[in-house]
């Protein structure tokens, strides 16, 4: 009996700090590749539009629903696998799939083949964040989790920036097809590195014994539990509405600057890369850091930080889309970039904190399902449709006003839900104790 206890105690020791730092750093690299392959499409929309002669509505479908439908549908079954399986192997396999499909995008001979390739990228990328969020929750204790998840989320602005930079210049020097092939192939090597070097921690190492030993629940029970948390419902809708306009902008911002300000893809890609890798990185990190710091006084700050940041970015949006000079408008977008990423860390961390360890990957997948089916799936599509509807009256400027309208409406709506989430988050934290 004593030897069994000592073995059990040994098994639940956290990983050494050096291994944790390496693991988090490698996961950031993984997420960077994730968003390079996901976001490179944005800088290449205009040449794709010219080659295939399609509408903005079709481009919105390519950027949104074609990717998001299978990304969201595959997320929950993969997360269920990650809640009991070896998470590091799942991530490795996911990298291999999405990288290969990105490279194949460059070989598409018509719009239908292009859409099918994006579906493949979405299927692969569905296996990234739910197991990664679960891993990070076992690398770091709850009081450091928002900062750690914000650091992981740095992959979004860095990857988006690198995707814009490489895609923009490769398109100028060669063509859009070469850009997809060049950014897709290196992911295969990354998949091998993750497979053999990313450490798998003990599940629930920072949780109490009851939570750590909790039995796996049916997916219906997980859904019922997490959807019964009012704070989660409002937080997930706040995040989804934020993503609605953010993904809409991310998909069409390059096309906007090319059309309204006649900027070439190489220069524009450089601007977007610098802004994303400075303002976007800073804001994403600070969102996690400040929410961790302030939540020690009042847990509700993890919902107030996203609400305040989202509201603060709104005045700058008017300047960005209405300013007559393109380069000045890009400079004015820096505060938007900083404030726009501050929701990520606290939202992901709160999701992980609200549920026991055995539900964490599934909870993350449920959150991402809501975010991506509403935000990633519909955001770009709505921008494309609205731009086409406005074109008869506004001509080439239709995209400018479509983006502004979407940003204003959905940022205010997002703030409302984050504020509502803050009202019940403390009460909902108690539900986990009764579950285990």
C-alpha cells in the first residue's frame, strides 16, 4: 500500500521548469504555423479573385465557411480523443495534415478544388488548440494559466503577420500558388519535432485529487454541464461576436487596402506583419498578464479585461476605415491591434478553470466550436455579402463601409456579453466542486 501511494505521489509531480518552458515555446511555434497556413489566404484573395473571376461573397465563403465548417465539426470528436489520449501525438498528426493540405492549395485548378483544399486545412487545424489548451493547463497552475495561454495565443498575431509578409512578397515575386506551397511544406518537419520532443504531463497535476481522478463523462453530460454555466454562455457569445468582426476584417483587410488605397501586396504584407508582430503580440500578452494580475483581487477581471479592451478599440476603427491615406490608416490600426488581442488569454483560461481536468480539451473544443461557427464561419461571409450589396451604390469603396459597419455593431454586442458573463463567474466556479 505504501509503495502504491509513493508511486502515485511521484506520478503527479509537475514537469521541471525547463521542460515546461520548452513545451510552451514549441506550442507557440506550432500555433504560429497554424495561423500562417490559415491566414495567408487573406493577402492572396485579390489575385485569386482575378484568376477565378469570383465575387466577394465567394471569397467570403472560401475564407469562412469552407474552412470553418469542418474545423468546428471535427473539433469536438478530436477533443474527446485528447481528453483521454496522448495529446502530443494528436497535435503532431494535426500539423502534418494541415501543412500538407496548405501545400496542395497551391495546386488547385479551379475554385471548387481551392475550397476542398481549405476544408482539408480546417480538418487538420481542428486537432491543434483543444489538446494544446489541455496541455498548457497541466503545464501551469491556475494563477498563471491566463498568461500562459496568452503566450500560446501569440501564435495568432505572429503567424498572421508572417503569413501576410511571406504571402505578399512571394505573390509579387512568383505567384499565389507558390506562396501556398512554400509555407505549407515546412510544417511536415515541425510535425516530426513535436512527435518526438513535446512532453506529455500528468493530466490534472495542479488539481485536487478528486478532480484528477474524475471519470470521463459522456459528451452530452459535458455539454449539459458547461452550457449550464451562465458565465460560459455569455463569455462564449462575447468571444464569438468579437471573432465575427475580427475574422471578417482579417479576411478582407488586405483586399480593402489594395482596392481603396491601391497598395501593392508586398508592401502591404510588410505593414501587416510589423503591426501584427508588435501591437498584436503586445496586446495578446498583456490581456493574459493583466487578467491574471487583477483576478487575484477579483475573478471578474478576467471578463472585464476583454470588455474594456474591445470597447476601447472602437473609436480607432472609425479612423482606420475612413482615413483618406492608406499608410496613415495602417498606423492608426496599431491601437486596434493591441486592444483587439486582449480577449484571448482570459477567455481561454476561464474556460479551462471552470471545468475539471477530464473535460478540458472538450470544453476548449466547445468554446472554439461556438467561436468559429459564428466568427470564422460567418464573419468573412457576411463582410463579402455586405460588400457586394453595397457595390452598386459605393463602387470600389463598398468593402470599406462593409468592414466598418460589421466592426461597430459586433464589437458593441461582444462587450455586452462579456459584461453579463462577469456577473455570474464567481458563482459558476462552485459548480465544478459539486461535479467531482
